[in-house]
């Protein structure tokens, strides 16, 4: 169970999730990609060890991401281990080029739900709203920002207008989240972590805490000159290594 949890946290460390603040970067830039790329396909295979050499085995998953001329993601198609479509996400943008909506479809291409963003007069996201397949309100997330324009708080409401979650953020001068606290509707702490970053703004260490605010474990990451992760190491509550991932990365002529 612990290794599975660490694996999830490692993915959180390596990936970046759009919360509420609208970034100036394109989706291609956020992904660290260069050039006029229209489509990116990622295939994940199970790895096996043969005489000390790592080889690919069975398919685990596949995803295909498509981008528009402005470098923004317009379509994401996901496939399972049998290479059958599991879900599709279509992204929409307004006349200013701002991301405004995700339409998510299931394996049968039936609409599952819709997510819409609401902007204020400064083009900053003020709300994220989810609707079910019938167009009924499912959840609403309202955001607050500090004087520097950094996201500081998110209040999460259910379909009945009750708060079921509260998220608090602390940021550094570059706008990176250095501390995150999450509470349920009763005000009980459900998630807490802190993080540090390198000069390029990439997360190098993430410390996870338990529901009492005490240290649980942490993950550290190292990057190469292209800001790609080349190593992640997870440490348990005793400070001992739980697992280590090493990454071998090759690039094209544009540095992708």
C-alpha cells in the first residue's frame, strides 16, 4: 500500500496541475515541448529485466494529445491496456484564447461531465464549475488570490451549496506553492504538504504530512539540463529509502 501511495505522490511531484491561476505559457510550453507540435503520443509498457537489461513487455496504457496553432491542447484521447479507448477530453477556448471548458466522454463516447471556468475582468479564473451529463450542477470551486495575484484559497461546494473541502496555499516569490493544506467540510485536516523548488521553478522536494500535521514521508527529484526528471527517490517515515526511480531520456534535434 505504501509503495502505491508513493507512486501517486511521485507522479504529483513530476506533473503540474492547473489549479485556478491562468498561466501565460501555452500547454506545449508547460509540457516542456519545443516547436510547432500538433500531436504527442505517449505509450507506457510494463518493464521486465532480462540479464540486467530493461526491456518493454505488455502494454499498460496509451494517450494521444492534440494541439492547436497556438500550442493549446484541444483533444486528449486515453486508451487502456487492451489499447481500447477509455476516455476522451475535448478542450474549448474563448476569443481571447483562454481555456474555458473541458467536455469529457467515456469509453462509449457518451458525455460523462463538463467542466467550465469563469474569469473575472482581469482574465483571472474565479470559479471552476462541474456539470453532469444532463447539465446539472455537480460541484463548484471558488478561488481567492493574495495581493500579488497568487492563488491563496479554494472553497469547494457540492450541488447543494455546502462546503465539502477547503484548500489553502502558500507561495514563494516566483508563485510556486510551498505549502498546501486541505480540510474537509468539518474543518478536519485531510491533506498537507510542503515543497521546495530549484531556480528554474521545478519541484525538487515534497514533504507529505499525516492528518495530525506530522511528517509522513517525502520525495526528492533531480533534473537534467533540459529540466527533465532523471531521478526520484522516496523516503519513508524513518528517513529510509522506500524506492528509487531512474529515468533514461533521449531528445530530438529541438530538445523534445
